[in-house]
């Protein structure tokens, strides 16, 4: 029994280790498989306002990324390979295969959306449809960074600093870090259920979390960009249907032409802004649920 169980009624808790790294998974419902991937600095708890309804039509698998939530913490590795999106995508592919799903849909937010992007690029036969929340392609965001974006997404540039500076600062007051990162955005902390917020605060304070988070971001500013450039040079694109939603009050939509950037990266892309900020699943769950149920019902 965990504190967030009441938020996810009927979901079972599993620990799987497809690559030797333990991944915490919550599974519920029945029907076509749907993988949910969370963002930073959160966990699978962020889906609590939409996952029960999705589980009425889908077998929902909500996983914690390595280094986040209640999944295993990852130490620093040469070149940050252990937290590359390619490696993190293999975690999720292995989770779904271990549960008996060779092909599945994906709904992902923020960091999880970057893992999902890599999963779909590397394993197009596994990902049937892809719904991404409040992101543009990582490479495009770095290449088109502006002062406005750098001020809004200050943590991108803080977390990639060499160890151990950011780790020490986060570990000095991890709860304050969560509250600063999440509370400074459009909706403030009032957007979050107190039980879910407590879960984010508990997990950020677990030993090794600061290192794992920093390694995730260092990988995104290093080895992940190498992989992204290789894909661009080779002309590789997403081939499955892609639907992208972003918050009209968020920095991503304000600083980037989201549909234009994704149209270059995907053969079939739709999407639009929603009247909310960055945390779509918690700020506008009814709108997200309507979009997700319609999109995942379409023929791929």
C-alpha cells in the first residue's frame, strides 16, 4: 500500500528490471496497451486525473523513468550513457515486452516525451501512435534557445553543470527544488493534488535522485544531441501518427513554433495548444482525456 494508491484505484504495483535496472510500474484496466511516461521532477503519480478513465478502454501502464519516482537511481556514467534517452527508451520497451505487449500506444509528458520520441524513432515497429505533451524536439529547442526560454527553463542549464555543484544544491533542500521548479510555472502549486505533490517531494529526497536527474539532463545536452543529429543527417523521422498538445500559457508554446518543429521530425503530425500551462495532465485533465481517447481510437 502506498500513499498514492487512492489516486489510482484498481491499479497494481509492479517492479520490473528489463535491463537490470528496476522500474516501478502501475498497471490497470483492460484493452489495447497504452504506456504513460511522466516528466521532471515528477513520477507516474502525475497521471492520476486521467489514468483511471483511460483504463476503462485501455490497459494502462504508468512507469517511473529510471532515476525518478520509485524506480532505481542511476549513478553517473561516462558520457552519461546510462541516462541517454536511447537507454531509457530501452527500459520502457523492455517493460512493455515483459508485460506481453509487442506493440502499444504512448502518451508522454516533458522528460517522458523525450524518452518516448527516442523510443518511437529507434523502435517504430513497437510504437503504434504517439501523443506528446508540451515539448518540441530536444535538438530544435537547444538550437533555437532564446533569452525568454533560458529564463523560463533555467533548470535545463543549471542541471547540466558539472558534478557535484547542482547535486549539492538540490540535496541541500530537495523539497524546495520541487516547489520552485513546479510552483514558478503558470498555475502555481495549487494545480497539484496534495497527495501527488507529497509523492513528488518524497521521491526527490530519495538518495541518488539529484545525481540521476542531473545525469538525465546532461545526457540531453550531450549524447542525446549526437543521436538526434545522426537521425537528422540520415533523414530518419517518426513514421507513426503523432499528436502534440502544448499549454497556451507555457514557455514551450511561447518560445517555439511547436507544430513547425514537429512537422520536420514526423511524417504525420497534428496538434494544437490547450488553455493551460505546462502540466497539462493536472491542469486540464478533461481536455487531455478527450484528446487522448479520440486520438488513440483512430486507425494508425
